[in-house]
């Protein structure tokens, strides 16, 4: 980590110059899980609370720490009940692996979507900047920040995870007659998606629609709403921001922390540099040396594990696609009946690296509240044309692994 802290000290030197004492952080809300490209910048006040007395209390492993707010928008009440109980079962399975001290609220919807090709999705409703021990601020999902029981944290949204699934898909539910070759196991899908909601997600992505050959982390202040960008709004560069998940990613075969690339990108300009508008920023970015770095990272799906390596193993859960015609239990059996069930050993280590406590590693690894001020005077520019390839981009060439850092 020495290398990284060395680099980050340069970065934070420039930050201190523009620091204005303010009390809000810039959170990102993604209210529509199947349209994750719609991101709303939300100013979160830093709120104070009394930490709980005994942060590490361990709930019974049969307590469901997920609270489901379920809206079933179809008429088939039997199917609605199956969907709801799958969410509950998924919550129980995750609760038995993680030690959670604060309930996680899932707002889930089951409805007929516009197209029969969309399965559905789930993700954090709000992610918030937190300061890691290497000096970088990264975006943490609210579900995780809640567990840290910090005395100061960015304000929470009323919901932790938002989920939306398509009733047009031939899902198979636990207890149904044997699965057919076209059916998709719903329980496995939910657990997979909840993992994304808990923070198994990189912020590196293709954000520059006109340049699909370049990937960057989240661009602070550049939100992607449904309206056209306001060309008159000044754009203030406040950096490229990774997610908590990115902290431990290593790019192979270079064997370099992916964060070191984020740090290179952040040399593009001093934080606080103002551009005429978002397009002016983009135009300058694509002719900068940093753009070449962004191109180097492209072609990786870093929010899933490699299919060739992990399909048919105990780490099947976070591969990019779910095999049709196989139930969760089938996959667990094919993977060798791992004692942890759906949550493989490596996946558990990743969750621990993110900061979650587990029975095997019962301490949370908490970052600090953010100290990067969000400049209240500057409006965030919105941008409509970023493409979003999070669940769709697929890996060619570069393998990315995550190390467990204890
Ligand atoms: C709870 O944990 C104990 C020991 O680790 C185990 O024997 C038991 O089956 C678990 N119960 C559930 C519901 O997972
Ligand atoms: C997984 O197993 C199935 C069935 O045995 C096989 O058809 C498929 O090729 C395997 N996939 C990988 C990536 O090993
Ligand atoms: C920010 O937006 C508000 C209202 O949309 C506007 O009145 C204000 O002038 C804007 N500020 C800047 C710095 O663009
Ligand atoms: C966004 O993309 C659409 C179609 O791809 C195009 O017509 C529109 O001009 C673009 N908007 C901006 C602001 O680039």
C-alpha cells in the first residue's frame, strides 16, 4: 500500500488547496435498477449519530437481516408469493454468511417489463463517498456504511437496495416441478443481484458514449439524468471516483492496482477546475494523455468473475450469466457442495475485503467519513448520452482478480 499512499499524497495536496469547510458530500442515487445509467447526484448532509454500544453483536444466523418491501404488480398471487419468499430466502442465506448489525431494507418490485429480454436487476439505491485508509475517497453502498455504525456519515436514503424483476421471464422457484431447460432459477438470480447491491460492483465503466473504447471510474458531478445536459451549466472537475470494490482490484498481467490507473486519470486536472460545460470537459479529456490510460483499461467487465474460470465451480454465483435449466442447488452440487452454499469461499473473502464482517472474520473494516467537500455553489451537469455497459460488457483479454486484504 506504500506505493498507493505515495501517489495519493500528491492528489490530496491539491485537494487541500481547494477545501472549503462544508458539511455535505456528494452521494449518487440510482433509483431505477434496470436503468443504472440514470444517476442522480444527491447532496448528502454529513449527519451525526450516537454509535450503538455494542457494534459487533452477532445476530443469530437464522435471523433475516433483510427487510423486504415488496410490490407485486401482477395478478397471479401464487407467483407473487413465490417471488416474495425467494427474496426472504435470499436474505436468510446472506444473513447466515455475513454478520450484519443493522437491517438492510430492500424495495423490490415484480412486474411486466416492456421487453421479455430483461431479467431485472438490483443495486444500491445510494452510494456515498467514504475515505479509505489509503487516502482515496471511494463510493460505498449504503447497506455497508450502515453496518459501520459511524458517529458521522453521509445521510442515508430511506431504502438500501432497490430491485426490479420482470414477470415475463420463465423463472423457476424453489419447490416448483423440476426445472426445464429454458427456466432461470430465481433464488440464484436474487442472491447474485443482492451481491451487487451489497457492493460487488466496480465503478470503472464506459461513461463516454462517443468513446466506447475508453473506461473510467465514476466522474464526480457528472450525473446522467433523463433530461438533456444543460450546455450553459459550468462543469467542475472533481475527479474520477472509484467504488469500494475497486480498492483491491488488480489488473493482470500488469499486476498493478487498478486504483493506480484511477490516480493517473486524476492527474488530468486539478480538482475544482471549471469547464464551460460537460462537453468542453469531455473534449479536453479525450485529447489528454490520461485518455490513453482510459483506453488501456477498456474491455474488462470488472463487476463479475470470469466465466471460463468459475462456471461449474463453487464460485459460480458472480459469473456474468446464469445457466438456464439449473437450480441454485444444482449449481452448488456441480461446484462440489461447498459448505458455504451459494456464497463461495472467494466471494466471502471479497465481501470481507469490502468491509463486511463474517463469522470467520468478525470485524468490520470501516473507512472514515468523507472530508472532500462538495462545493455547494456549483451545479452538477447532467448528461444524457453515457452508455452503460455494467451488466453487459464482457471480458476479452484482461483478467481481473480481487485480492483479500487482511
Ligand atoms: C447457524 O450456525 C451453526 C454453527 O455455525 C450451524 O450449525 C447452524 O446450522 C446455522 N443455522 C443456520 C440457520 O444457518
Ligand atoms: C459447465 O458444465 C456444463 C455441463 O457439464 C458444460 O456444458 C459447460 O461447458 C461447462 N462450462 C464451463 C465454462 O466449464
Ligand atoms: C445552479 O442552478 C440554479 C438553479 O437551477 C441557478 O439559479 C444557479 O445560477 C446555478 N449556479 C451555477 C453556478 O451555475
Ligand atoms: C444523444 O444521442 C442522441 C442519439 O444518439 C443524439 O441525437 C443527441 O444529439 C445526443 N445528445 C447529446 C447531448 O450529445
